[in-house]
C-alpha cells in the first residue's frame, strides 16, 4: 500500500487514482493535524482530503465534495471535523452532497476534541459546553 499525503479538497481531482479505493477520509485541516488516528489511517494507505469550512469558499468546497462523492468508487466515507461549531459545516456539506448525488455511501462522522484530541462520534445538532468553550477560546471570544 502506498502512502498518500493529505490533499486539499479544492485541489483534488474527482477522478484521481488515489481516490478510487473502498474508503475515503475527508477531514478538516485542523482535525487532520490533531487527530492521531487520522494520521495513522493515511499513513496506512487510506486517501485523505482536507479543507477548512471557515477559511475556504463554502460554495466551491461544496461543489468539489459533490463531484468527488459522485466520481469516487468508495463506498465508505469517514468525516472528521474539530469540535468547534464553525467546523460542523463540513459534516453538513458531506451529508448534503451524499443526498444530492443519490449515491449509496456508508458515512461515519466524527469530531476531534480541541483539548484532549480524542475522536468521538459526531452528533448532529448537539453543541456541548466543551464545544462552546473551544469556540470562544480558539476564536478569541473569552
């Protein structure tokens, strides 16, 4: 199995050979850096594409994610975002893209905790105190 560096979502070609595997990982930039389990997976050969829903054009990012989901042969998709609420947009983009393409994909969604770096299942619509604290501190709203 070959090692693949994480590639930015906006730079990834939807039909790139590295994306034609059973599983593709889509991660927020920070989650890919902090989540040790994510790093382990791309070192073991799972393709990883990364992006930031806060700093990149959300329309371009959404379009590219839709194209990638449509074109990839993957049937399993793992999504990792940071616990900060602004990062949850990545989960929403993936869910919308899967729905719009109508493709049968098994998607698993996770959050990476800012302070502990633990990876937990994502629960849509749930913002706990740790998430709000991380948002305030990360974005300077003490």
